[in-house]
């Protein structure tokens, strides 16, 4: 599951970076909750 989530984030990352932001995968819980950290322009 972790690899699948990372693959999806890698697809959206260029769009976020184009606007001055980024996304970082923090965790995927056993019940399927994905936790991410938005940075840069997306952080607010």
C-alpha cells in the first residue's frame, strides 16, 4: 500500500512544485489512512 500511495504522490508532485509547494508522505496506517505533509506554498 505504501508504494501505491507514493506512486500517486509522485504523479501529483510536479503540479504542486509548479505552484511552489510539495507533498511528503508521512504515514499509511494499517486501516488505510494516508497522512501527508504539505510544504512550501501549500503549507498554509
